C-alpha cells in the first residue's frame, strides 16, 4: 500500500528558468552559406562565432541562430549569457540577450 505522501512525491514540478553562469558583451559574427542559383538564391545562417575582449574564446564558442535576435549585417555586438545545460542541451550554451553598442575600446 502506498504511503499518504506518495502522490505528492510523484507530482511534476514547475519548470524553472535556467541558471546564468556568465554574462558579458561580445561581438557575434554570422557564418552563412548561399544556397541555390539566380532568382532562387537564398542565404542561410549556420551559426554565429562568439568573440569577447580576449578574442575568439575557442573553436567551439558559437551561438545557435535560434538564440540570437534578428539584426542587419554580418557583425554586431550583443550582451550574451552562458546558460546551464538542460532540455536538449548536454553542455552549457550561449544565448544573445540584446543588441548593444560596441565598447569604446573595440
């Protein structure tokens, strides 16, 4: 026979917001490819490279296009956050929060 609290332990908890490990200002560079020819030619963004004040952090520092707000051009400055893993991510990942003006020393 189950204990009186068994139902309480089995209830789902409300999802919580992911923890932010790091927040910084960084330059994002769009990596894109042109697909098709002539009038059917389209441009697709593969990912964004993440550059901070130390340069490119590592070859693996990139931001998925679904985690970056739309902007004009191929290079822009953003406030970015490194978020804890969770959901379909197996490691901490970067997301762009908002576009900002470049730093004075950039």
